[in-house]
C-alpha cells in the first residue's frame, strides 16, 4: 500500500476507527499526566503557603527570644547600674541600636552579644555586661543614672542633688517613640520637678 492508498484508507470508516484506536491511549496518558501536574501544582502551592507561615512563626519566635534574652537581661543590668526606671525602655532601645545587639546561636545554646570598638577602632564581640559597663562611661549614661548620694526616697526626690535626669529634648526620636505614655508623663513630671529644685 503506497502513501496515496494509505491516505484514502485512513479516510474510510475502518481507517478512521483504527486511527482513533491508536490516538486514544496517547490522549488518555496526556490527560493522566495533566491531572498529576495539576495535583502537584496544588500541593506545591500548599507547601509554599505552609513554608511562608512557618517562616512567619519563626520570625515571631526569634523576636520573642530576642526580647527575652536581650531586653530582660539589659533591664536587669541597667537596674543594677541604677538607671532611672522611666529611662529603661529608651536606654535599652538605644543600646540595641548603638551596639548592634543580637542573638548568637551555638547549637541549642543562645546568648546575647553586641559589637564594641576598642581603642584601636577594631571591632569585637562583647557580652551585655561588657556593653553596659562601657556605656556607663558615656555622657548619655550620666544623664539617666541615679546619683547614689541622694539617699533614695520618692521619685520626685531622686533628682534633688542627683545627676540631672535626661532632658526630653536630648533624647533621640527613637528613644521617645520607645517610651510608653506613662513613662513620658513621668519623665516630664520629673523634668518639671527638677526645674523647681535646681
């Protein structure tokens, strides 16, 4: 049978039926593969959604861990250094930014570290204790550390004969933003009392 005869035969009912019988398994296989691809795409989209949710959860956990390890430990160290209570949030925010404080992981262990500059301007990693000790020597620290010679007493009396509290105008915008409304009011009241007492 030459090509012309084959073309004529394919157009007959018998030839058309044979051609359809040859195409059917291929079309079925195509439909099966398309169905599997659609299913795989759906699973991939679900996996991407779960991955995105996992990343979001992990980010929240990192933030909580940072708050627990950094903020709480800095708060403890600053209280030991006699930093005024109202200045703690803004001081913690400033320390975190200035010294690049972050969490360092070593297997299951986590610790808070920052970066300080040595006398030769070389940078080195430092613990929170080292950072607070270095910060205590700065002029900014003198503005927020209670003078122990004042004998304590009520919050208003902290400023009588003590180092002046940090003037609001000298605090950075970030430090002011980190304050709660109560902290700002307390600092304002302290500044007004300070103006009367000095």
